[in-house]
C-alpha cells in the first residue's frame, strides 16, 4: 500500500515539474520503487533532483506545500516538505546538467513517462546503504529467473544445427582441437599455466570446444550451461576426442552448493556477461565455486565495441550510450546460421561497462591482477579494442 502511495505521489510531482518544463529525476528509494523494487521496511521519503539553476523556480511553485527554506552548501541546494505522510526532498546538484546523466531512464506509469535514476547507478554507488542494495539485488534476482526462462528457450532451439554449420560435425572439429589444443584457448591460454591435474570449470561453456581442449591438455574439466543442444554437441566432441568432460545442464546461478570451493580455475568467455542482470550475483557464484587462491579468467568482448562504436568497413561511428543500463531484446547469437531465424525465440541482454565489470568482480573476493585490453586485428579497425581478458584471484577477506 505504501509503495502504491509513493508511485501515485511521484506521478503528481512529475506532472507538476513537467508542466513547468523543469528537468528532473527521482532518486534513491522512490526511484527504486518506481522501477519495481520492494522494500521490507516502511518507506516514506521521496527524493527528486532538479536542474540546479532552476531550483528557485521550483521552490516558488511548491509554496502550497509550505516547504522549508532552501538550504545551500558547496555541492547542493535543497528544500523539503510533507506531502500527506510522505517526506519530499527536492535537491539540485550545483553546476550539473540533469539531462547529461547517463543513468537516466524513464518508467511508464499511469500513462506517463517518469524520469528516474537507474537502479544500476545505485548498486555501484558507495554512498547508497546496504539495505537498499540488498532490496535491489533481490529484485534483480527475481527478474533474472524470469529472463533465464526466456533465454533458455532460445538456446534450446536449432542450436545443434547451428553448431554443426559453424564448427563442423564433432568428429571433424575434434581433429582441429587435437592438432593444437592450446591455440583453441587463444588468447587467454597463457594465463592458465600448467593445467595438468587441475580442476577447471567452464561457466556457460556452451559447445564444449574449450573444455575438450583443456581436457586434452590434462585438466579435469566441468562445463555448466543450460542448453541441452549445446550439451549434445559437447558430449559428442568429448567422446570423439577420447576425453572425459563433465557437463552440468543447469542455470549457473542455481547450481548446487556441493561444488563450492572445488575448482582451481573458473573461466568464462565471449558473449556471456550480458545474460546476467546483476554482476554481483554472478561473481558471488563464481567466487563460491573457487578454492581459496583459485583463479577466475574472464575473456569478453570489449564494451567499447559492444556498447559504443558501430563499424562498417573503414567507417566507425559513435552510435551508442556507453553507460546505457537498459535491458534489450535481440536475436540469439546463432540466428544468422539458421534459415528460419524469424521464428526463433528472442533473448534479453544487459550490456556492461568495463568499470561495472571490474568493480563487481572486486566486490566478491576476486582480486583483479591482470586486465589486458586486446586490439581488433582487422586492418580497418586498428586502434579499437575488440576484447579484454581479466584475471582475478580469490582472496580471503580480513
């Protein structure tokens, strides 16, 4: 009931600000509630930021609420008032343009588009209290479960056919792996060291090509992935190679705690992070799977290439918002290999910045030791980062 009251009051306040053509956004608890987050405790505060040089105009228009005097310091100006039982605080950050905040989003409510600060900005803000962060993580966890159901459907439709088209039949592909297993793991193999006898898990290991290469090199390898068609290809590949690869067909975040602390190395690579709505939740699971002192190796597409720059031959355009926190719908990765791709289930992505990735990793006992940004080797793309590899060690917190 309280959350509904906050939403209704936010609509009223937004309507008033928009009628004045005042740039604004809701922040903190009120913004989180507008985005669907629920709190176990009673919330009675609404926080709004407005354009700094217009706060006097806002103040004049809110006199019917008997606001406090405007209070100013070096950073911010603000005033406060009660709106029924709700405490409203309107702030203005000095010399800051509201519309340039890259984490601004809009929420549709009561046929109105309301401007809010994305909950992702709050997760990574050290000034946001743990209670709010916990509520946001719980909300994202529930949303992740729903999104995984959709993504799992997408990755269990015609994927085996796509793998054969791309890599050849398992008995054909395995010969290439046997000829040079370490090259199959390029460019991040150098970070594994001697894998003989090591217990390694490939998270979202997909088709099993990397897992088979590691097994040939002497590692005990486990793959965790939720696609049965990926598993079918991976099992045939391991069988043809004469190796043993354990394949756990399950959502990574739901994997049993029995595996905790059992792996020397965990790794993920190329096009997997964007399937997670909460990197803290993901890296907490990664950390739990590793032994103390174990390594996490992440090889991924560079956010500059996936979020910012569009390339076509020699032409490069900055077409994206690097900080965009939106969840987007797109074709499943293998769609271009399928003739009837229009009939395929879509997938949902949340693309991350490099700062978000490294910060979330470090917050879950994964001490980043190496961050290598790798260039694009196409002649027309020289100077643009294509991928990156991060190597982190699981540490014990004091």
